[in-house]
C-alpha cells in the first residue's frame, strides 16, 4: 500500500528540526519502503504492507530518534484523491486554500451562524478534513489558528495537497 504521513510542526520556525534524509533512514529502519519526502515540513510518501499501524510506526520511529512525540496523520492514496475531489472551494486561488487533516472527525461546529463570524474566511468540514478558504492568506488569518490548533491535526496548502497526490500516483 502507498500512503502519505503528514507530520505536524517539524522544521517550522526553527522547531523540531529533522533532516529529511535522517527521517527517511529512520522510516526505512521501521520497515517502510519507497520513501519520498516533499519539502522540509513533514510530508512523507511511503509504501507499507498494512495500514493499521502506519501512524504508530512513523511516530515511534521519530520518538525513538528524537524523543519528540510529533502528531502524525496518515492518508491513503484513495483518501487523498477524495480530498481533492471534494474541494468545496473550486476556483479559489491555491495559495488561499488549505486543508487541515485530522485523526478523527472534528468537533468544530459546522454551523452557518457560527461560520458567519469569520467572514470573509470560510471553512468546510468533510469527514476528517477541514477545508480553509483564507482570502487574506494563512499568515493573516484569525480563524485558522483556532481551527488548526486541534490536537493531532496538521495543515497543508492546496499546492502541497496536489503535489502529494501526484507523488502518491507516481
């Protein structure tokens, strides 16, 4: 099977620095193969025999080498394709669109009255994913830090999501 492991908060702002070459070696030692990393922010495409323990095995490999308990979210090829297909913000500039990937379906209230307080920012919850439409960008967003602070969530911009699907398909 092929999956993507999305690591939260590594190599961002000088925190939890992990060289991708080291990460790849650690994951090979944990039994993964055909490992490809994308940029330095914790995007790892890998092959494995069974999906049930991928998250734990990736997390354990990092803890063993660094002592850091990094949040890891795993998505299969099919799940990543479904994220792209379900995009509720088609036509939005890719730099203004992000997806927060969560372990479990969020408890964020997807209530139109609640969502109105964030305008012009918007979010849509679909399963275990939260799509963020941020017209002023992630750096200026008031809503995004609150939604992305959910434990075991990690956020990627739309261009990264598309690139990860491309890597999974290659």
